[in-house]
C-alpha cells in the first residue's frame, strides 16, 4: 500500500524547513513501505502520532491540558449557577 500524503487547501503555506522535513519524512515512509509492504495508512498515522508525542513539542499534551482546564472551569461555573438558583428558589 503506497503512502499518499493528504493536503488541505485551507492550510497556510508551510515554511521551507517544514516542506523539506515533510519530503524527508515522506521518503522514509515510502522506503519503509517498500521493505514492509503490509504497512497500512493507519500504521503510518499511528507512527506520526508517536513521533509528535515524542518530539518534545508537547502539542498534544498542551491541547489536552487546555481542554481539561476548560471543562473543569465550565463545571465549576455550572455548579455555582445551580447553587445560586437553589439558594434564591428556596
């Protein structure tokens, strides 16, 4: 199965460094798939997720922490609003 990169038209133009890195990664994937033809696109995606998490950028980790903070803050506000409602209703 050949690796076909997916591009989105709405993405901003990547830097030259990012484009060069993408070409190198793409070539590594193609070479790997030549050696291991049973490699699926899902395997490639999982590998890229692993690389992202190990790259030191922490992008996924920061998104997860931010989402958790938003959920907790929303929960606290809802609980406070319910407490006020019950206080004034009773």
